[in-house]
């Protein structure tokens, strides 16, 4: 049980758009992670970069994301208006 408590209290470091963030709880939603990075979930999606894959894995705003040490995420603008 002590190991479960220490694992639950361990902080996790990861990056979004190259900026490093740390959370105490590795269970987050994509929207929470976007807000942590100062981004509006209504305008951006979150995606995890994956070694060996050409495309990142994209998450919906309310989708749970388990964050691991060293994870790399990027924000993807949902829509870009063209003038």
C-alpha cells in the first residue's frame, strides 16, 4: 500500500509544444492539459507524439489522457480562418 501511495503522489513531467509542465495526478483530460498550457480547448486539440508514427494521436477535449514522464504533446489548431 505504501508503494501505491508513493506512486500516486509522484509528479509527472511532460511537454506541450516544447514547454515543460509537471502535474501531480497523471490522469487528466485533454482539455485540462490544454488549459494548463494556456490554450483554449474550444480552439485547439491535444495530440501525443509517438515514436515510429507519422501522425500524432489526437484526443477529444473530454477524453482521459494518462500522462507519463517524458511524454511530448502538441497543440493542433482546430480551425484557421483565411482572409
